[in-house]
């Protein structure tokens, strides 16, 4: 066996806790970026559905291509890890990030020729390449964040990093909905043309970031070769955790992918695609609020400080979400600064009718964190069970109740990735990177469950009923939080 038994912090490349904080801050920029871009898929689905005259099933191939690439990239990583040793140990976290950014830049650039050819398969191929790059970024960044400190607070750090990811997913639908449905939607042009410029901009951003990460210094914490073989699979809680990540990502993406079309139903809200995309921002904004709260609740700070921050943070994030949703993006081309500010203020006041309904859900989120008692597994159980209750209500009841149950799910699915990921990593020692590749591979759930939900909607003619798919998925995640993450631990310890 390899001589490394656990992540270490005695590398000569580090200089103390300050260097860990700096490295953590740098890595959060990646979490923001892939959050911002991933949520663009929710805008692409209705855009491509209209532009290429697709049914729900084929429109959901956007998620199949993107998240299928996560599975493919992670599978390749796992095979290499099992046969020759951990690739990250050989190339380092920094080079892993640079490679991921360059791959994603290539995929983004391919959106231009795909739009010129008006080819849906070409768009899917481009998204697949972007997803391959993101798989490499995820494999490098997630375990790196978890080992920048004690294992017992890994969930807190990962929730904090995911909070920045959610800032990207919060503003992404607002900007993406405006750019793709309005700003670049030229009259008489094919609908797919509107995605060319946004994805060219992504390509440039990826290239710039690749250059930055190539030249900056990141400490080589916890890197080291692991023995050949699929040793990570000997842990039962890891295997169950892989299934939990599959279900969690599949459920989260299924809900986010269906929101725009769901809110457009006359029996629910009858909103236009542009207006509904703003509620997608509230959905993903809920993840931002919940993850920042989770970072506080699962940390080791004093109880009094926790309680203060658990009130201040959600209120500030709630205000940010409210301000962002009120932004008059559609008037930016024709209005001056003073007029824009005035319109922003007016819309801010008008949106109180929306946000006063959302506020009680934030209160419920705070209460559930109290019941969670700063325990990652217990909190995962409580929050996933709440999502199941909201989905069941949305299936059985129509109108505004169903609308807000679905939109509010973001708050309670927020800590799912971080808590599941960190629980699955616990106690795996030298196999952490291999476990991480398996967990990232399980993002395949985001490729499989949305088309399944779309197929149910097409066959039954009832999009509302199709939410049975994420309901089952979250029921399994609740099981993992309650029991699954404990299975096999005693046997391994003995």
C-alpha cells in the first residue's frame, strides 16, 4: 500500500492557515463560474424547444449531453486512477483546473458554428465538451476544498464554496434569460442564433482564467499517489453515497429544468418564458441562501455567533435576490442611468408582492437548521424530507401553491450536494480522490432523470405529475442522510 494514509498539511509549499484561506478564496471563483454557466442550460431548454420544435423529451437532451459528459469524464478519471494511480497526484490541482478550463473553452467556442449550421446535435456536442471540462474542474476543486482544514468541518467549507456557486446560479437566469430571449433574439433570425455571443464570451472568460490559474501558486495539500485498484468501492457508505449524489443531482436538475415550462402552464401561473426565468433565479437563489446558512451552521464557531449569522446572512441574501430580480435588464439599451435607477426602484417595490410570499420559506429554512443540530447527516435527512413534502404538494395541488412549492425547493435542496459529498468522503483516507471521481461521475443523474421526467410529461400530458421523478430521488437522499452514510462504518473500523 501507499505510504500516505490521509491528506497532509506539511507540504513545503504552504505557509500556514493564511495560505489555505487564500487558496480557498481562489477556488471559489471556479464554483461561481460553473454555477453561472450550468444554469444557462435551464434557459437553453425552452430556447431550443421553440427553435427546433422539440417535445419535452428531446429538449431535455440538453441536460443529457451536459451531465452525461460529467459521467464520461469522471469514468475515464476513475479508470486511470484504478489502473495507474491518482492523476491529480501527478499533475497537481492547478494543472487539473487549467486543463478543465481549456476543454470548457473549446466547447463554448463550438456554439458559434452550431448556431450557423442551425444544428441541434452540434449544440449537444458542444455542451458535451463543456461538460467534460467541468468534470475535470469538479474532480479537482471539490476534494481540494474538503482537505483545506479538518475533516469534521468539511461540510461547512464545501457549503461555503457551494454558496458562491449559487451566487452564479442566482444571477445566471436573470442575465441569461434577458440575453437569449431578448437582447440577442433578432427578429426573423433562427432562435438558436441568440446563444452565439453569450457562449463566445464564456470561451474568452475560460481562456483568461486558464491563464490566471497557470501562473498563480496553489499549495499541494494532500496530494499523493494511491495504490492501483478500485479500493474506494470497499466502503459501503461510499457506494450508497454515489447513488445519493446521482439522485440528488438528478432531482435538483429535473426541478430546475422544468420550472420555466411548469410556470407557463395555465393551471399553475401562465407566465411567459421571460417572466418565468426570473423565478428560476429565485429557485437557484434559494440554494445560495441555504448553502451560506449551512456553512455557518456546520462550522465550529461559537453558538451565539452562529445564531446571529443565521439571521443576518439569509436576510442579506434575500435582499440581494430581491434587488437582482427587480433589475430592469430589458430597459438597459434605451434608458439612461437615472431612468434605470427609477425603474429599478419601482420594480423593487412591485416585487414585494412576490417576495413577501417567499419570506416564510426562509423562516422555515432557519427553523430546520435548528432541528439539524449542526449534524451533516441529520440536516440532510430533514431538508430532503422537506423537499419531498413540497414536491408531493406541487403534484396534488395546482395554482400559486404548486408554483411556490416548486420555487421554494431551492432553499431545502441547498445543502444536499455538500453534505452528501462530505459524508461519503469521511474515513476514506488515501482513496479520497478516487472517491471524489466516483461522486462526480454520479452527476450522471442530471443527465438521466430530467429526460425521464420529460418522457413522463409527454406520455401523460401532465407536467405536474412528472415531478414524481425528483420526489423519488429526494426520498433516497433522505434515506442516505438518515441511515445510508452510516452503513458499514463499524465493520471497516474493526
